[in-house]
């Protein structure tokens, strides 16, 4: 239950729903207890007056007595019916408070978890699968919702009913009450033993569900690869194995759950036997009436469903505890990317790397080593190098998706750590190597959440990215809906749309991370010539493995294994006859071929 303490803040927030729910539960149970007393009065009335009724057989008095007797029984029946209706009304109100409260808590919890996900650094998402993240915000939150809704409702009902029924039973006959409650310690021990088994198996089920979700998500995302390699059967076999494992673990939990109901029914049956045996002796001794015995049996039967629900409630609480523990694991992860001074001001765009060393926290790979570089305001710098040389890492560091392991990055001669992260990133245009487009219209993908962006700026950005003619050919134009991850577009079109999205923000720092790899040389020249006008007004970093992408740069930096091995203008590096010249000659020869 320690993990579930996190939910107390939500219960406090919606305390009036809970308070009213408890009040309505008490009232509904009172209307449930009164009919048992009415049955006792009716039964005692029948037994007490039956002999007298037959005594006046054949007389006028018997007929009058029958009318009074029939009216009394009818009155008791109507009262019992009225109590049942009132109980139903207040049970409806119980659900309208506690269940509604649980839906509000589910809404808030999902929002809080999602919002927390967005604050976490990129390293967190590299270490955890998408399926696991989704399972915690969907399946786990749903399990928690059942705890603060139905499980809490049944739990409160059980407690209230026990207090009301047992306190009244004690006022009728202490001895009989003692025997009725005798099986309860056995029930408690049974619940305790089975609960420990439920907790363990619930955790196994949640972990397996995360794995299953991850597999399905990856399979659907890579469906084109699966079909291309004709691996549908193999993919289905793997899914079947994962689902089989989930089924087996669920069945094990079901087997444990199935112990509750037979045990509870056995104990309830034992209570009824004890009522009849001990109650019968009390009637013989003159301490109780037959109506009392009937009343006690009704009370025990009233406790049957709540006690039976105890097993389900306990199981759901254990599942919720397991799920909330998994949610808390992520909620307890705090981002290391915090601003120390929360500086907010328009950027000029100068960037300084001072003795930067960077090791990826999840893999332990050193991407940069003793890296020093200064980029002046409005300067265009091209970063070239082979795969794994640390080019993209520089883009991640400038966007502050990571902090350097050692060293310091200065933006406008101020430490990057001092800037307000969100305000700083709003002034950066970043085109990632791995283009990601959302399942939305082309216009909204370019605008990307900036609601006040005029359409003229969107159109100009699309023209600069050399995508205007393609969009005009689409039947719906800018309203064309893109599939998942932009599957509607070709690789080159996706890259150009991603460029349009970046430059439409009118950024002070523009970072192009190998974003022209999927376009041909001719299209690349068109885009770069269009970007020349844009890059003249701002600091630009062009990251690429193609020399042709660097021709507009004021300066070219060549990386190898996280270190700068050459830097200078295009002509200076050609004259050096080093790595850049070798790379240039190879790519020039490839283009000629």
C-alpha cells in the first residue's frame, strides 16, 4: 500500500466526492438493514397471532382479525418495497460520486504522467521502450482507476455494512453474534495468504504486458520491412509466443483468484449453520424468537456479497499497488536538464564549445573528446565526418537534449545551463537526421503547434524547402493528411517538409543534421541556394557526411572519432590535401560516375 500513497493528493483534491460517497453508502445500507427488521416483525406477528386467529374460528371477530392481520402484512410489504427503492436511489448516488471521482483521478493521473514524460531527457527514452511507456500510461493507470473507483466503493460499503450490521446484531444477542463471526479470522488468514501470491503474479503480468505492447508497436511500425522480407509468419509466431506467455501468467493469477469465492461461500454457509444451531437452542431457552433467527440469516446473506467482493477488491488493490509502483518508478525519475538562472532573452546566436567531453549515459560510448569550437553570430559552419564521428552529438548538445559530461557550452557568452530551456529552444530551428512527421495535415506539420503563424510564412518556408510544387500536385494541397510518421510522403519529401517546419519558426540558430541525405544532388543545390538567403541572417550549423552540403558554409570543420582534425574554408582545406580533400575527391568521383 506504500506505493498507493501517491494517490492521496488526488483523493484530497476530490474529497467532496469521497465524503458524499461515504454518506450515501451509509444511508443506502441503513435502508438495506431496515427490511431485515421488518421481516422479523412480520414473522413474529404471524407466529404470535396465528394461534389466537384459529382460536376464534368461525366467529365475526376472526374476520376482523384477518383484515387487521392482512393490512399489517401488506404494510410491512410496502415498507420493504419502499426501503428497496430508497436503497437503489442512494446506490445510484454512490456510483455518481465515487465512480465519477475515479474518472477525474484517472484523467489527472494520465495528464501528470504524460506531462512528466515530456520533462525527461532524451537519455530516458533511449533506455525505455515505447511499449513500456505506453503500458504505464494506459494499462497501469486503468488498474489504479479501478482501485480509486469500484474497489474503493466496495471496500467502503463492506466496512460500513459490517459496522452497522454487527453493532445491531450485538444488541440483539451477543452469543449468536459471536458464533456468526467465528469464521471471520479464518477468512482474514486466507485473504492474507492469497494476497501475497496475487501481488507477485500481478507484477509479472504487468511486465509481460509491457513487453507485448512493445513488440506489437515495433511490428506495426516496421510492417513494410516485415512484408518486404516475407516475415509475416515469423512475426505472428513471435507475437503468439508473447501472447501465450501473457495468457499463462494471467491464468496463474486467475487460479489464485478462484480460491476466494469457494472459501467465502464455505465460510458463509458455516455461519448460516451456526445461526440455525445456536439460534435454535436460544429459541428453546426463550432468549430469541424465530423472527430473530430469520433476521440474522438475512444479515449474514447481506454480508455475503460484500465479503465475496472482498476477494475481488483485494485483488484489484494489489494490482493497483503493483501498477502504481511501476508508475512511481518513472515519476521518481527527475530530469538533469534544469536551468540554474532561467535567463530569458532574444539570442544573437554565437556558440562556444569549451573543452567538451561527452559520453552517452545509456551506452557508455564517448562521442566527443576535448572538443573546442567557436561559431560567431550569423556564421555558417559545416560539420563533416564519417558515421560515428560525433556530428549529431553536437546538434543534441546545442539543443540541450543532453548536457556535456565535461566542459561548458556558451550561447552569447552565457552558459547554456543558465537559459530557460523552453524559451531557448523556441529560438532554435532543428532538422533532425531521423525525420519525424505527425499524423496531421501538411500545414499543421509545418506550423507545428504555433497557432499564430501566418499562412504566408508557411508557404514561403515550403518554397524555400523546394516542396511547393509537390504540395500543389496533391488534391488537398496543404490540407493533405499524412499517415503515421509521414508515411504518405517519400523520404526526400519528408526531409524537405522537416526543413520547412524548422525555418518557418524564424529561428536565431538553425541546425541541419544531415537532413539532405534522402534528396538528389540537384534538389540539394536548389534547397541550399534557397537557404542561403535565410542563413545569411542567422547562425547556422550544417551537419553532413556529404561535401556538397558544405559549399555554402563560411567555415568547414572535419570531425573524426569525436575530435576536430581539420577546419577552414573549402579552398583552405583543399590546399591542405588532407582528409577533407580525400573525402571531396571520392564524392566528386562518385557523382561523375
